[in-house]
């Protein structure tokens, strides 16, 4: 499940950045929100999957409250999921041999 969570975290981070770029460069100047609508649903699904997997994996890997909050906040901050993967998930995966 950790491997799946790392993939979801990566995809969620990419979709968040694409959504932000679409909102800034396409919607703001011209008012065209087609890209925002196109990217919004996949990002929303990936966000929900990220949160659900984080909640599920908290018990499995016995994350303390601070670690868990940082992992959850990673989904709200641009580039946050990449930080979480590099500092929390990758070392855990290397320890487990994944």
C-alpha cells in the first residue's frame, strides 16, 4: 500500500500544480475556465484518495500526530506531496525494501 500511496501522492502533486497553472494562466486573464473544469475532477479524486490512504496507513506505520498532520498538510500546499514523499515516504519505503 505504501507504493500505491507514493504514486497517488506524486499524481496528486502534479494535478495540483497543473490546476494552479490552469487557474492562473488560462482562467484569470481570459475568464476561460475549461482547463480548470477539465483538471478539477481528477485532482479532486486524487486528493480524496491521498487523504484516505494517509488515514489508512497511519495505523499501519504508527505515525505520530505530528507526522500525520505534516503528511495531511502536504496535500494542501503546492509541492507539499513531493516534500512528504522525499522526507517521510521514501525513507520508509527504503526501510521496508520497497
